[in-house]
C-alpha cells in the first residue's frame, strides 16, 4: 500500500503537469488537437484521482465506475486528437467499441462483477486505442524524424501495458512498478507528441519562410524592414526595389539614410521614431517618393511598427505599392467629375446601342428626369419624335470617326429644344462607349433668327429690306424664266411724306411708315413681297401674274387704301403714292434693269401726277443719244478725251488727306465734260470699259508716283473696277504689270468693286481678291449696303475696306432707317476688322454724326469735290500746312 499510493500520486502529478503544458500550447497556437489532448490528459488526471481515492476506500463501486468511465473517455479523446494531428478522420469502429465498453461498465455495476472483470474490457479497449494511435503515428506522412518513431513505439508499448494491466494488478508486488512504468510511458508519449508537433511546426515555418521569400522576390510591390534602433538602416528590401525606386538592394543596404533620400523633405518628420511612436501599430500611408532618376511617384505604404517595452519604435516593416497611375487616374477622375458636374453643357456616356450609362447634373436639370430615370433610358428616348429616325446613323458615324451635329431633344414635360451634339467613341473603364457633349442652343438659335431677320428686314416696318427683296426678285425671275411666266415689279414713293416728316417730326413719320407698310401688305397676295428699300420708298414683287392688268389692279388698290384720311396722334392728313411698274420680260430680264426701269417709271408718274405708270421705252428719251455716245466713246480713248479727276479721302481725326479716289471724266468735243454716270454703263455694254479701266489704273498709279516723288506724304489711290473688268482673266497680271511699271508700292493702291460684282461669281471673286491681297493691294467694297451680298460671303472675301454708299449718307440725319443701316455697317466692319469710308459727306451735321459713330475716314464735297491732278497737287500742299479746322473750311 505504501508503494502504490506514492506511484499513483506521482503519475497524477505528471499527468496534471502535461494537462497544463498542453493547454498552454493550445492558448498560444490555437490548434484544435492540442485542446483535445489537454482535455484528455485532464480527464485522465481525474481518473488517477479516483484511483488514488480507491486506495483509501477500496469497496466503493462509484469510484470504480468513475475510474472506468474517465479512462474510457480519456482514451477516446486522446485517439481523436491524434487523428486530427496526423490529418486523418476518426474511425467509426473506435466509436462502436467505446459504446460497447460503456455498456459493459453499466452491466458490471448492476450485476456486481468483480473488479478484474469490470476493468478488463476498458483496459483492453484503451490498450487497443494506444496501439492504434502508435500505428497511426508511425504510418503518418505528415510527420517524420526520430520523434515520430519514438512517439509511435511509446504509444504501442503503453497500449500493451494497458492491455496487461488487469492481470499485473493481481500480483501485488508488481502493482507499484506498473504505475511507475505507466507514468514513464505517459511522459514518453506526451513529450514525444510535443516533439513531433514542434518538428512539424518547424517544417511549416521553414516552408512559410520559403514561400515568403519567393513571394517577396517575385512581388511587384516593395517589401522592406527598416531598423531605427540601435543603428538605423534597412535590414531587408525585396528585389522589386529596382523597378519601384531604381536603386539596387545593395545600394539601399549601404546607405542608412536612403529612406530619407526617397522621401520628400516635408515627410521626413513623419518617419522619425518619436513621431511614429504616436501612431497605431498598423497604418496605411500615402507618400510621394523620389526615384533614383529624380522622377516622382506616388506610393501606398502598409506599415507595421515594432516597439520596445518603453513604447519606442525600434523598427518598421512595410509593403510599398507604386500607385502613380492610380493616383493620376483618380486625379483625372476628380477633374472630370468637377468639370462635368459644374459644366453648363450636358454630358452623356452611351453604350453603342444608345443606352445611357452615366450623366452629369446638367442633364438632370435640363431634361427634368432624375438621375435614376436617365440611367434607365436611351438616347432614343431623349430625341424629339421627328428626329428619332436619324439616331442610328448618328451613333454609327460617332463610333467610326466622331460627329458634330444639330438636332432636337425633348424634355420630360414634352417640350422640344434644339441641341448641338459632339459625339465620339472613347473608353469607359474596360468598355468602349460613346461620349457626348450636348449643348442647349435655344438662345443661339433665337439670336441667329434675330440676326438673320434683322439682316433681311427693315427694322422700322419689319418688311423685307433691299437685300431680301433682290433675293426674292432673282428667285422669281429664275422661276419665270424656266416656266415662261410674267413678273411685275413696282417701285412706290410716298408723295408729301417729307412734309409730314418735317412738320410733325420723325416719330410721326416713322408711325406713318409702319401703318403704310401694314396696309401695303394687305393689298397683295401671300406669295407677293412688299419691301422697304429706304426712306419713303417701297418695292413690290408680284410673281406669276397672268397679264398687265393684274399689276394695274394692285396699284389701284394700293392708291385706294392710301388716299383715305390718316389719323395719327389726333392729326388727320392725306397721302398719295407714285408707283412705277415694270414687267418681265418686256421691260428687262434682270433685277437691276427692272428696278431701274421701275424707278424711272415711278418718277414719270410723279412728274405727270399719275398714281401709277407702266414703263415704256419712250420714257428713255436719251436712247438716240446713247447710240451717238457709243460712237464717240469708241474714239475717246484714242483722242485723249479722258481725264482722271481725284477726290480726296481725309482722316478727320488726324486732320490730313490720306488718299484719293480716281474718277474718270470725259471731255466730249461737243457736249463738254461728261460724268461717269452717263457713259460707264454704255462702256460696259460695249466692252470698252476694259481699255478705259486699264488706262485709269495706269494713269492713277503714275500720278501717285509723281506726287510721291514731289515729296508729298504717301497716299493711297482708290481705283474702281467695273464688273467686266473684274471678270477679265488677266486682271491680276494687269495690276501687277502696272505696279511694276510705275513703281508704286502695292499697299498704296486700293481697288474698289461693288457688291453686285462680288456676288456674280463668289468663288471667282474670292480667288481674284486673294491673289490681289497677296500682292499687297488693298480691296474695298464700294457702295456697300446697296447690293445684296450675303454676310457669310462677306466674311470670306479678303477685303480691307467698306465704303458706305452716299445714298445712305444723304438722309442719315432725316431717316432713322438710313441712320440704323449706317450704324450697322460701321459695327459690322469693326467686328470684321475692316476700315470704313463714308462717301458723300456734304454737311457739318453729317460729319458730326459720323464722328459720334467713331468713323473718321470720309470723302465728299464738304472737303473737296473731284478735281484735276494739278488742283489736287495744290490742295495737297495746303493740307500739309493746315490744321483740321482749316481742313473743314476748304
């Protein structure tokens, strides 16, 4: 008894110690099998407690049952933990045997079996478990080494011992040695299992280190460990330091301060141990680092700090990732978001089938849909009904090459508005999509409509103006020519309007003109045109009339309406109109001839006091004189009957003459001095204008050179080109030849053409004018405002000057329309960077008006009438010494 109790106690102490050791290891590594082993040893410790108690109370069967059950449970748990350890599943047979053994123990309690027969199945079962565990250990491929063999054979010996124990217990002197031998085997198994476990952990650690090494050496990210204490420097950097920073690992190891080389100076304080001590142990930082090649990169650092017992940072380990491209993409995305969300234009991202995948805030605001609604729609849903059919073609063009086009979109409330869309293909993430910028051009369209309306309509009466009238007249003539129809043109002038205007004021006159315009429009058909071309003059176009009487009926109707008493501001008065009528094709085949003849007929009606008058050839009493003049004209150039007169062009701001306009005069041997108005059109009809024009050009350039040689300041001389002359193929060569022969600087020559000449063949005009401008010759549009040139063409013409026609200047102070036209021309010229010259300035009041309009280059009788070259030479001498005040008194 004395030896058994100490041996059991010793075994109990060792088993409890193993329980503590195994549980401690479990708490450190959290291995499931280690927890099961610890519980197994704990239960086995309880078994020894029960066995020790039986030494003092041998006949208490409860202790015997408890001993048997704890032995059984401990053995099962030990086997379970062992199978988990070696990576196998527990055998169902062991569970069945454990159940049978439990039933045997229960049977033995109630039947009163002796101790040896009660113990025998349990110890045999446990012995088998230990033997089986040993075999499992020896056959396991997960473990190896001497520890595996030592533990496996220890389990087997322990199992054999357990199976023999009931029989050894019958020999009293062997009992204590059995306990000591069991204790020895327990420790062998326990420490062998621990040794195997730690060997296994060691192999796993080596394998993990190898995996980490491979990962670090092949990773794109930079992996490093930096030591602050005791001596600063890198302990490890992965090979990727070459690609990330441009340094080799050897360079980094050799320089303890290399970390401060790559970090920007403003970030150095963030890398001090004293600063890092206040940071949490695991942080992510974004730095800008400087590579060896001085290139700046953005780096995302995941850093873990190592601290000593005093809280000082001794080292840090980190993974640095180059996020430069991501940062740039993020910055670009931020800029795009900022731009798109604050852009006034609508921004849409569409799939190639038109499905909307992203929009900005402007889209929500303009269309009236919320963002979620828009993302569920397609571009087709935004189109106005009448434009939906063209969507597929637009999307295809955008995908191929990009497209800029105008169309109409529809808001949520059903309202339609015009848009300008720029649509092109781009990448959106990994998907090729269409990027669209949609601009609401409602205001622009309104402005264009307004500008277009103002360009072609009279601002006072809102009737078509001269430009639109001529445009419609030319269209009507072309249509009539094709269909062999008749067209009537009326020229109408209000009688006694000047009296109304002077006596009752311009406001009353404007009121009257608006009322007259309204009544005239009611007297004609919807396809007819009533236009105001200036002052109190109106023109009427009657296309597709059947006979002459139809035009007469309209004229009578107009006079019937106009002769009724007019009451304006409580003033009653009567007016009449003189109307000249021409018919196509009888009275002319082009717009200019027809309007000119209609004007002639109107004046004949005014002279005779008739309300209207049809044009007849007899009205041109000079037709015979024309034939005689034509004969004389053919000899005039040969007989030196032409002379060039010059009208000064002055700059009133500088108070000096800056140029002259060359004007041809004909000294007829019988009729005396004849002005160009009387023979130029005849010269054009006969073709003599070509020779006359070349002579005038040569004479004017020679005279200009003579004035320069005489010491006068450089002057530009303006020479008019007729339509026939302008259409000559050798015009550019002729001008170049004259300049070379005379030696005149091309910048001192200005060629003038009329609007109608420029518009006869636009492409030819552009080509010729470009050639002349390349030579340095200045180009002016003469009589601007009297023709019908398109503003878009005007912008394309390489011209330098616009000359305001004297017809506008004459009534600029009395006619609001003329004043408005002149002001518009000046603004137009300034916007197109063109000079403006005003012709026909005759009064100080006109001069003051144009000064207010900031137009300072003029010509007219106020300064000088056209004079011969000798008189102009004398005038130039006076101008060189006179002030602006004297200039006006000339």
